[in-house]
C-alpha cells in the first residue's frame, strides 16, 4: 500500500449510523469512503467490486450478520482489513477470532477511530511490503515502533502469543507487538507455525519436546525459549504426532 488515501467501505443496517461514520471519516486525513452497504451480503459483493482497504462492519444486522460477513471477507484475495463498529461491548473475543483488527463501540469516538485507521494502515503496509505478487507467504512481519515500522524476519520468530487486540511476537532479538489476528497468521504460515493453544502459535522447527509440570499440565519446550508454554488438550494429539511421526 502506498501513501494514497485509505479506501473504506461502511457496513451498517442503520442509515444514521452510516451517516455518522462517514462524517467521522471525512474529518480524518487520507481517507476515502468508497461505498456503503446495509447488509452483509451486499458488503461481500461490494468488496469484490470495489476492493476497499478497510471495512467498518456492524455486528448486529439482519440476514448475514457481522461475524459471518467477516469470515467471508477473510476468504477474499486480497482480503480487506476489518474493524467492527457495534453498540455491544461483549463480542470482542469472537470479533478478533473473526480476523478483526479492532473493535469500536458506538458511539464511535474520533480518537478511537483514528487509532483503528492507524492499525489498518500498519497492517496493510506490512502486507504490501512483505508479500510477493504471487501471493506467497510473507518473509517479514511488521511492528510499529515509535512511529516507524520494524521488519521482523519470519524465520527469526519463536512463537506468537495473542493478547486481546494484539499479537506478541517473541523472536531472536526480543519481543514486539503487531496488530494482526492470530487466526490469519496461522492460515498464512501454516507450514511454519503450529497451534499449541487457543492463543499461541509456535515455530515448528523450534519445538523440542512436551513435558508435564508438577500439576500435570502439558507444556511445550522450545529451542532458545527458556519459558515453557502451555499446551491445550485440543492441540496435544497433533503436537505428539509432529514430534513422534509414525
């Protein structure tokens, strides 16, 4: 993504809510509203036609709701960044599992909208800088550091740990926060990372062994990582198969 305006699609079944968001966006620098939709199916159709960079998406809508719409948008190539705008504050966790970059509660405050737009720009710049035109997985992830971007080689990453709106990257040179959904990273780098817990992906080539702690909980031991990482029951069978293939 270059320095041109961020292309935004507004999706909300309430015309007044769309009008308010449009007004808020017009007050932001380098933002262009490319369209509006009143339901999820129309939003998906418009995204295939208009290719917005960002979709501001309501959750409670008739027919295809916001969560279902977000999952469909994630399957597009390229997929737009998604930020939920909703009157409900209890859908945050499912929202991030649906690949959302941020979660805004109505009435949306201008400073929160500006922060969400910044997250979207960081995500899109990182994807544009690092992803080949053929669609091959990126070689770097990008973290924002005091107004600049730090490129982290994927091969240097030990593990990725989700923490609400952010993902902590533990890598060979320290730790950084990025603003990308863990689920999307799992899909993009399925050959490099494996899930060990709902909130954690580890580098396959750094997984050494599984151990039980004194309470009987299984933990993963990674090369060059002193701290054992918790393993969920759901992931245990796959990890054992990776470590001891038949």
